[in-house]
């Protein structure tokens, strides 16, 4: 069985563990502490700012669970894939149900701007925001907030949400997350603070990218010099998508000799061109470990 990967393994699961974006964390924490939840929240920010992580951490705290993925009161959809009128109607029906063994239901709509490409679905989605269920909170996540201001229906949806803007992680945030990973994996002595700072400085400035670099380093920990060089070489830009998870999984499984899992990751990648481009970035690393 393959491991979840460092990025997912060390993704903050509660608001208290989230790094950076202190004002957003404080606002979300206040909703929970006061018990006064808005009907809808719009989280925006650049790629890899941690929008999905923030939303799930908020949901964990609000629902009082460790993993919202196992909670009957949490639903997550991606509007870049599920944006038909039937998809929206199903979500609306779910939002009107009483929470099970709890007092609140949370529905996370990732890539929320995708709903705007289907006018009937977008109009239907506006209904539960105008007449919300008192026990349901919608969380919309988007890295393209301008799309909401470019259409009438987009402005209407955005206007019914509490809008919270996230910023990209700072080098200090990335360093702290890197230190967490190193400690959790027993690598704090294997990689110096200076080397970790170098990875942060020369990486792609995302949590996912740094986690991938540290995963490469861990795979070659018996040869620290080559491990650091390989980790530096794979500091390419990552976007949070299933393809990126599968590409990273393919590389890791290839490294560790788990060929069946590597093949499963490879055949799961939908964008073959992107796959080949990413492997180009990894080429030195793959050749050096063959």
C-alpha cells in the first residue's frame, strides 16, 4: 500500500496548525468560538496558498472531528468537474438535511468559479445562498476571484459570501512546515537548518513543492550529498490537482522500486503532455538513481 506522501501526511488538519494567513485563521476561529456561522464563505488566493487546507481545517474544527473525509456532515465537490444542474440540485438537497450526530453541515465547493460556465447551474446555486439552511455553511474556494466580478450571477454569488483572501506562504512559513516534516520523519539531524533554508530559497515557494523535495531527500537519505542535490533538482512548480499527486507518486514509487504502484500512478494521469514535462524536470534525478 502506498503512503499518502509528505504533503498530504503533514497537511494541517486544524486551524491552530495552519501557518500564515493569521487574520483569516482568526476570523474562522471566531466563527467557531462564537457559534455564529455565516451561510457562505468565499476563500480566494493564488495557487497553493492553502485554500483547500484552510477550508478542511475549519471544517474539522467546526464539526469537532479529526478527518472531515469520514464525517457524514461534510461534502466536498470540485466545480471544475461537477457543475451540471443535477449536481447543484443534489447539493442543495443535501444542504437542507439535518446534520447527523452534530449541529452543522459544511459543503466545500473547490474551483468554485467553474460553476459560472453553466448559467442554469449558477442560477440554481444562488438559491441556497439567498435562502440558506440555518445549519449549513457553504465554503467556496477559488484562485480566480476576478471571474466572480465579471458577470452578474458571479457578483450575486460573491456578494452573498463572507470573502476571505489568502496570501502565498512566506519563506518563514515554508521553513516551519519543512521543519515539521523533518521532525516527523526523523530527518532533523540528516538535513541541517542551512540546507532546509536553501531548499526553501530555491524551491517553487509552495508547501507541495517543498514536501516533494523533502520526500526525494528522504528516499536518498543514506547518501546525504546526493540526496540534497536531487531534492534541489526537483524543485519544480506544483499545482494541487489529482494529476500532480499521481506524478509525484510515480516518481516516489519509481525511486523506491515499487513498480506496480508506479504504473498505477502513471495510468491515472490524465494530462500526458504535462506528465512528460514534469518528468523532464525529474530527468536528472531519475537517471542518477537508476
